C-alpha cells in the first residue's frame, strides 16, 4: 500500500479515537450544550460563560451555547434550568445571589437541592475600600474612627450577599455605618472615587484597577486567604473578623441527570477550567479562576445556605 495512503489512514484513525474519547460512554454529548445565565449579558456570569466557551469544545466535544434568562434576581434563570430536561444538555451557572440568598429571602419554586454541582469556576472576595487620599491605612484605623463618628459606605441592596457579609463585619466590629445602596459594584466603586461616600463594599475586579492607578486603597478582603491581585491586603480574618463569604460562580446540572453524564461533565469541566485557553480568556475578561470539584462545590453551597439562613433570621429578629 502507498506510504502516503497508510499515513492518511492512520491520521484518520487517530482523529476518530480522539473524537470518541471526548464523549461519554453513551455517546454524550452528541449536540451543543446550553448553559443558562440568570443575569443579563455583559456581567460576571456572562464573562465566565465566555471564558468557559473558549475551551469547551476541546474537552466536551461540543460547543457550549450561552442562554440568557435574566430577571427576578436570578430566580427566572434558576427556575428555568431546574425544570429543564435532566439529560446533561442544559447546564446552569449558579452564584450566591440566586442559589443561597434568593431562596432564603422569598418564595421561589427551586432550591439548591434541585441541582447537582459540576464544578466551581471562579471565586473572588468582597472588599472594603477607601480612597487613596483617605486617612485610613488599615482596617483597625477605619474601625476606630467609625466608633467616633458616622461614616458612610456604598454597598448593594439589603439582602444581597455582600450586604450580609459586611453586616457580619459591622456587628463584630461594633460599628454602624450609613449604608448607601447602589445597583452594582461598578456604581459602588464610582461613588467612592467621586467622594460621595467614605468607603465602598465591592469586589476585586472592580477595585483592583483603581488600586493600581493609585486612586483607591483596600483595607481588607473576605474569605480565608489573601489573593494574588492584592497580595499586601489582609483578610478580615487576620483582623479578627472572620467573614467567609465571597463571590463565586459554578456550573451545575438539573437534579436527576444520569450519574454517568454527571461524571463526564465533572471530568470535562475540570479540564476546561485548567485549560490555557480558558485561563487566557479569564484574564482578559476579569474572571478569577478558582476550580473546585462538584463535591466540594456542593459542600460549599450547603454550608453557605445554612449560614445565610441563620444570619437572615437573626437580622429579622433584631
């Protein structure tokens, strides 16, 4: 047989084996997979989906198609995904607002138990920031001053996770700040830089560029450890205020999805989230990769749900 023909046949055979290895045992997936974003285009959830899509086909064998179902603080998209056919072709991008906060605040037709976690994609802490020309260099200095006079802080609406997290800090520190609610972390940062408030409760992607430009200073971050974007900023825990909450985004599937497909998806997304294409896209889109397995994400959600429930109950009773 002609050597060129043999080489061509071998390439075809190897390509076929590679394509089959990207599929589950039952040939799943044989068509593009939809992933539901419960928030509008352009936000953190959308950017996370874009980063995932950049490396998805390589490891899923199919495209990842983003479907937007915004509204109701994430409840519309979550409800849609929870009621979707549990065949692995509809996935969901959960985050604290729609998964552990909304179901504990109001009556919705789903809970986190209506989903099986696939992986955590990203995690970023909340931060307490001040202007660079402010008199406070440390969280201890800020707390000491807040006990002497009334200070104001830009934050989100009551019931948002950042508000719940920071109210934990306020209680632990024994301070009462004048809270000025805004519609998002961009506006809270803008309010701070515009000198409309003394401080801002925001997130790393929103404030890090302002720190780098010398316009803002971060006094402390939530979560268990410091982050590479702000390596010199201590955690609240280091200042004796343990605030465990952070912004996270994951991937989940409707409960009842066949175990073999869940296993395939977990393996595939573990590879996607560690893929150089995903990491490069994440860097450009201000997504902070922080992979955790489906089992770990499930435990995280369960613990966060219990804590949010407890804090909201305490808040209602105070």
